[in-house]
């Protein structure tokens, strides 16, 4: 059988493991299977919404009044130990968030590509998604001087609609900049 794809986002993995550990401890103390405490889907919703008080916890599917009273505060305490950075609190694809997590740890696009076994161009594409969403500062993503950055911007501006094609921008810049760099700069102005 093929292994089922995890429904847990990469940025929630540590919290997911901690919630499962707490659920297992409570289940063992009560002599019941873990799903009796909370189903996986309930823990996944806790990971995604990260409730910060009992009222928010009560809105999680599978957390009734009795379970809220018995276990709510213990689960809230664990959730509070795993705050989600502003960068990763987004609606981007999981693969983009994996790249953003590594970027947040200080890895370069080349290092991220090597670690994730992806092409550098793919990593730049992920970073451009983060830039376009307003989550990343272009100046912290790319190692460009102000002159280089301005050269790319003015070339994009001068091309108008033709700048929609990365190849046109690449060629207009005499192939001096990688496609990924151009993609990121373009994402910062669109």
C-alpha cells in the first residue's frame, strides 16, 4: 500500500508531534486508545488554527464541552509553546513553506536546493511566491547591490508587457542575471 500523505503542514510538524505525545500520555493515564482523547483530524485542526484560549479551543471540531474541560488547558499549553512565525502563517503551498522555513533559518537558495534535492530555479520560484505574497523582503532574499536591483527594475519597466516573459528580461539584461533572480525582482514589483 502507498503511504498516506500527511495532512500536517511542514510548519506544524513539531506542534503535531507534541500534541500527539500529549494525547498518548493522557490516553495511557486513562487506559484508553489515543483516538478516544482526540482524533487526528482534531489535532490537525489545532495545528492549523492554533487556538489561544478556551473559547477558540471550543470551536475546534471534536472538542466538546467535556473534553474541553478535561483536556483543553493542557493542549492550549502545548500549542502556546509552538508559536508560528509571521512568515509561515500563510496560505502558500507546503513545498513553498518548506523552502521558507529553511530560508528563515538562514540558508542560501543554493543550500536549500541541495538540502531539498531540488533545482535552484525551483527554490527561487518558491522565494518569489513569498515575495509576491508580501512575506519576504526582496533585499534579504537576493544578494544584489542597489545598482543591480535598479538595473533589473528599469529593464522590466522598459519592456512593459514583454516583461511578462522572463526570457525577454533575461535577454534584455544580456543574460547577466539568473532567471530566479529576475523572477524574484519581478515578484517584488507586481
